[in-house]
C-alpha cells in the first residue's frame, strides 16, 4: 500500500466570521493562547510522521510563510542573551517542510485542494482544515495518525467523523453507515448539511481526511453546483462505490473559525498551561460566582 507522506492545509478562505481581524491577518494565524492555529495543525501532522506540508493560501498571505521561516535577528538576540527556552519557542516552526500553493479566488474547499495538485502529484494525502483543532486524549494517537494508519492498511480514502445530536446534524456533512469493524465504518453515502429529517445518521464529517490521489481527477470531472464544486460530491462517489471509510473521533474538537469555538479553545488550552493555567482556573471560578449572583 502507498504511504501517506504529504498533507494539504487549506487556509485560503475569506474568514468573514472573524472580520475585521481577517482583513489583514489570515484566519490560521489567529492565536490560540500563544501559538497560531496553523501551528497546532502542523504539530498534529508531525505526530503522524507526515513531513511534507502544503498550505493553500490566498494571494498576499506571506505572513504564514514568515511563521515557518527563520527570524535571524530575534534568534541571534535570544541566543546571545542565553534565553534558551524562548529560543526554542522562536525556532520550533523552522524545521517543517512547508510549501505554499496559491488559490487565486476563494471558490471553496475543492478549489483549494485542486490548487495544491501539482505539489501532491498522484500521491495519497492528508487534508486538515486550517480552522479546526483536534486534541487527542492523553496517550491516544492523533486523529490524522489514525486516518493515515487506516489508509495505509486498506488503500481506501478515509474521513474523520464525530457524533452530533439534534439540530447540530444540519451543520455538517452527514454520513450513511454501512459495515462497521474495529471502529472503522464503511460509508455508503454522504450528504451535505441535510435537514434533520433527512439525516442518514448522527455521524458528522469533520475537518480531517486522508484521500487517495485519484480524488483530483474526480474533482475535475464534477459539475459545479451554485458555481462551486464540492468535495462532498466526490466523496459521495467514492462512498457509493464502496471506497470510502470513516473513523469516529473522540478527541476534543474546536472549530476555531467560529467565535464561540475560538473562545472555548483558548480557555481550554489556557487551563492546561503551566504558566497561567492556575490563574485562569481561579479567574473562571470567581467569574462563575459573580455571574450566579
Ligand atoms: P470555512 O468555510 O470554514 O472558512 O472553510 P472561511 O470561508 O475562511 O470562513 P468564513 O465562513 O468566511 O468565516 C474551511 C477551511 O477551508 C479553507 C478555509 O481557510 C478554512 O481553513 N478554505 C475555504 C480555503 O482554503 N479556500 C476556500 O475557498 C474556502
């Protein structure tokens, strides 16, 4: 079976839910505590041993590239002052092999994937949405590592799903469940954000995938709907022909492209911080008491 060595991180959306900050700052650079969102995603890839990373950016997002390059003056200064911990932080992202593909127009996720085609070739690749954070439970594999292992065992494209309930099913792609074996589901259909009465299951598609390279030619053959081509349509084709698997994720997931999800991610990650975790906890307890009054 082919190995998964490459990853695409689409980060070229307009980020309209976060205006005005996203006018000048790409959404993946929004910090969760002290790291930009995209750094957490790259670290998830590192945990899966995937080293070749392609970030899809819109024109003018050079600042993302800067985060993955040397900052010579800063590094020299930190070293000369003996600030080794800070030096480690400043250089932690220098070693990744990050390349950039430009999506000229924000015409959707499928368009972002196609922008990276020449850098991926016909290889299988991991796809991680640039605005979703997944935190594996202690001792468990990261989500993308689990998907990578399933692909490398079966040769079939695989998506991450999570259980959602009530009207939340209408917010996500929804999966029809076939055979289920060792926590791996054979998907028999996918529908985009269905009305609750038409949902196929409680399994929602989240932003982690490992896709076979043939997805590129499938995307190119698709007919646009509302002037856009949809990854869901290509995934549904795979599902109908029995070539799509899903793994249900139990990780903590934060949609940091959404304001409430962003605040939750910051609070949870701040609570885990050695530096300020205890202060944040006290602050939350005091605030909760005040709000009860
Ligand atoms: P979203 O639809 O959540 O992000 O896309 P958005 O369009 O940037 O945000 P809003 O809705 O306007 O606030 C999910 C991911 O896919 C990327 C986004 O950057 C995000 O990481 N994306 C989306 C692209 O790379 N290109 C696109 O054309 C659309």
